[in-house]
C-alpha cells in the first residue's frame, strides 16, 4: 500500500497527516508513478493554509515529483511522447506529490533527462516555468540589462540561467553571502538595503530595461518602479496588492493565461536541463516521513537551494 501526506483541515501543518492509501489504477490518459523525490515549494503550504473556493478537504499535498512509471492507462502517452513501465519521468502541476506512489494525468509527465538527479528533476518546473513567464511578460530581449530581486532564490537562479541563455545581462539583488551563487549563474550581484537604487544604476552602467521581483518587499517594488519607466516591464510574483494599486504586472500560476504559458514551456525547459543548460541547485533532502520538519525549514530558513522529500 502507498502512503501520502494530506491536509485534513485548513490552517497550520498540525492538520497534515501521513497516511496509507491506495493509488488509483490509471485509466486512459493516466499513469501511476513510484515517487523517487517530491519537490518542495512555498505554495505547498500556502495553498492549504486558508479556505479556497471550490476546494474541499482533505487535500493531498505536493505539485512536483520525479520517479518511475509503474502503470500506464490504455491508449496513453505522456507529455513528451510514448512511454512504458519502468521509464523515469518528472511531473509538474499535479496533486498529491508528497507520496510514495501517485496516479496522475499523463500529459503532466515528461521523460526525465539522465543528467538530472531525482531531487533536481522534482524541483525543475515550478520555479523554471515561473522564471520563464517573468522574462516573457516583460518582453526581455537579447542585449538588454534587467534587474532581478531575489537572484539567489529558486526562481531567481532559474531566471539567471534562462536570461543568460537569451543573451540578457542581469543585475541581481542578494545578501552578500550569496554573491558567489549569483555570479556562478551569470548575474552581477548587488546588496539589497539602503542605497539599492544607486548600486543598481552603477552596476548596470546604462539603461535597465525591465525589473523582475521574486521577493515582494516594498523596497523591491519601489526600486523597480524608480528604475524602469514602462510599468508593464515590471513584474512581481509576490506583491500582488501593490501591483494592482500601481498598475504593474503580477503573475500567478493559477491564472488561466499563466497556466497555459507554463504548460507550453515545460518541454523546452526539460530539454535545456537535459543539455546541461539549466541547473537546479538542491540544498537538502529529507525523508518523506519528515515532511513537517522540511516544511518548517523551508518556511523559516534560507535554504540556499531547493529541498526534496525522498520516500
């Protein structure tokens, strides 16, 4: 019998339970995956912390996995094409990834590149598709210089690599102890805090064409709006209220346009990762049964990379 984590009520993780369950037999268009790693994201906790329209408890937790196909429904192909039992896959935008085994829509799964470990593969696409959308909606072009807030975080590191692939120069905010990480992925680091506007201008040595905010602080928004004249070339994933009030871009994966874009870009990102052009730094792994401790670490610390749960 499989096991998985579910939230039995809205609120804190005290309502999360690790329980046995039977993964459904896959029907047409579905596969069952033995999970080798479950990716962790702040959204995993956020989305069960307060009631959401149309969502009833209990809720199975986790949006990203990497693992091995154990069953395939009739007349079924996965997102990257034909597959068979035993193939290794990664999957994104699923439900119930914090599990030993899970049955999912086959189109959510892609063949796992051999170069990626399971913990890295399980953390590729949520951050990666978010980063890709931030670059796309701000119309970033080769030769431009952009400002990125939160450059050493999961989304930020993916932005740095995707921007480098596009020929874009990135000025990235980070704490001083994370400067080497920003440089490793092609960015020019600047410290956040008082005087950021001047430091960013000096580092850019020219026009800053767009600003991407992955942290949501007032400082990040204020500096972005001061340095970038065109409001629709400023985007945030974390300061929704200010974006609505001051009419710059805010994106969230649950919005229909965002969901369509993020689904459309999955294959390209998997391909980049397979070619060694998109790395997923993994800071730590935890046993699946210790998901609560891992969630606390993710919420309270600065991991310095992604976290994965290992069944």
